[in-house]
C-alpha cells in the first residue's frame, strides 16, 4: 500500500523503525498506530515520525501501553 510519503520521509520512518526494532511490525502499522493513538491523520503521524518525534510513544504502544 502506498501511503503518500516522500522518499525522504519514508526513509526516516523506516530507519527509525530499524533502530527501535519495530520494522517487523511494519512501518505502515507503526504510522497508523501513532495516528490512532493521537487521533490525527496518518500523514501527520508519518511526518512526525520522519522528523524523529513520537518514537518513545510508539515503543510504548507496541509493548501494550494503550493503543486503540
């Protein structure tokens, strides 16, 4: 599925997924999970993640810390 991120944004998301050990969850899944938790659209969530924001929150969500 194409989500609409630039290659630079996609690289930032994927690189951080690798660093955090979350790539196996799927980069798109990581974006969607943050978007749902913050009640924002996935493009905004992806841009935040690409800029390095929200990763601690995502890690917590994937550990069972309250995702919807």
